[in-house]
């Protein structure tokens, strides 16, 4: 694996090799769930200028292999979050993008629960501190 430079702003990093479902590596068209989720996120983002400030990036394997359709939401100087077990569809993409917009607008990456889109509730797996910080 080689590191590839990307924009340093707010981003959703999608595991492009994630399974399509808990017991299904690829869908009936031969696509991984991660690849489908990347495509849907990009299509929703392109269709709605509200999401223009959030980059949709992908990479193979985020090492959350016991889950499927995993994303990492990050922004400079903010706590990051790994979420998973999404269905790679438009509803999930909108919920992920909506959460990423709130996350990017927050000062430390902490989004009030009242602002969480319904579609991300129950999907949080891990939170990561920004470089140089730990949460207290």
C-alpha cells in the first residue's frame, strides 16, 4: 500500500473494499458494498451544493473487516469517527453527508445528539482524537 496525498479539509474516507452485507462480499453485479457506497456518496454530493465542502475519498481496507460499509469522518483539529454497517444506498449517503457537514461545522468534532441524522444513529464504531490531542 502506498500513501496518496489528498485534500486536508473535512472528508469522508470510505473503505472501498468493504463487504456488501454481513455475509456477502459482493453484490449481484460483482461490486463491493464499499465501492457502491463511494459511488452513491459522490452522486448525492454532486447533486446537492450543501455537501460541496466535504470531500469523498476512498481507500482499500480500513481494517474494520468484521463490519461492512465502513466510513471514517474526519476534519483537521477535530475528533474523527469511524462508522459502519450501512446499506450502500442514497438514504445512508445523505445521513453520512449530513453528519459530516455538522462535524465540519463543529469546533472540536463533537456534534450535538439532537443534530445527528437518524441514519447514523447506531452506526458509530470508534472515535479518534486529532493529532496532538486526546479527549478529556
